[in-house]
């Protein structure tokens, strides 16, 4: 890299993924990626996550506004309670504008003043998007094969800074294919373990580090024929996702929870 070029920063990597990088800057960045495998892996993971979110949610952009976010209803309710400062009303308008353009990614999340989407909501969206992208990839759904289990566990545990061992789902007929590193929306690390049964149905288990104080009970989400069961415990989020009946997702979740806490 030329000594006249400023150092590559994280915002340069994000601009590169989003197609917003100055063309004059692109050769230096690509040279940097070629010489820095870890940065190249992060960029690849971020790009995959971006595509996953588009694949999972772009189709929802054309949906009509949900009735509960109708502007007139929001204003009427707040004014009726006589505690509607104008900045909250303006925030409601902003939410409508952003929501309409973003395809209602935060449906079910708190309204302005509620602190943004719940961690479980964001995590469930990430897990569904991850499964939508990687489960259908017949050749490259994972980065490290199950045959290298020891390396896989060590690698992901180091990146997540906690134990990241794939659960045993063989009792349900699912065998581990392998796993891969994922990126979160804040640039953190998460992990995917991919499983497959004899009918070639794939099941994803996503692990994501959370704040130690965060806990969330089992949450179930359905999108078409894809079902998710997720929870947050001891600062780690778990999500089980597959295009199978909800009862089968529940059985897999029960196995994982029992493996994590045999006494429970």
C-alpha cells in the first residue's frame, strides 16, 4: 500500500460492502484485504449478512402500514392522555417514514421512547436471515466441516469469547455438517452450526453473545414454513431454525436446553 494513502479504517470496509467507497480508494483497500486474511473474512461475513437481510426482508417493503402504527391513531392516543410532547410526535412520524422504506423490519418492537427493538427481536431476525441464505446453499453452507470439530469449536469459542460447542441433535436424526462465523449488526461475532437429516432437511443453530444481564424466555416465530425458537440465557442467545413443523423445532430446543442444563 502506498505510503501516501491514509490507513484503511472500518468505515472504509463498510463503504466497500455497500458500494459507497471512493473508486480511487478501492485498489488500496483490495490490496489491504489481500494482505489481511482476518479483515477479508470479516468483509465476507458482513457481505453475506447484508445479502441475508435483503433476501429475508426486501419482499416486505411493499406491505401496507400496520393499523397500530397509523399516524392519526398514535396522535389521538397520545393527546388523549395529555402527555404527548411534540418531540415524541415527531419521532412517531419518523418511525412511519423509516418503517415504510425498511419493510417493517422492527414489527412488534417498541414505539419511540421504548428503547428500540428488543434484543430477542433483532436476534430472531438475524437467525432467520442466516438460515434463509445458508441452508439452501448445497455446496458452501459452512466454513469448517464437522470432520474438523475440534478446530471448529476452538475457533468459534475464541471469536465469541465463550464456549461455542455444537449441540448433539442425533436423537432427532440430525447430524452436524459444520459451522461458520457470522457478523452481527454491530460488527461483533456470532456462530452458526448447520445440521442435516437423512431427508436432506437442514436445521440451523445460531449462537450470539449478549450482555451478561440479558435474559429472554423462549420465543417462537414463524415465517412461511420456517419456524424459529429462540431464547437468551446467561448472556448468550440461542436460536433454532428450520423449515419443519413447529413441534420438531420445540424438540430440538428442548434437547439443547437439557444439554446446557442437565439438572434443569
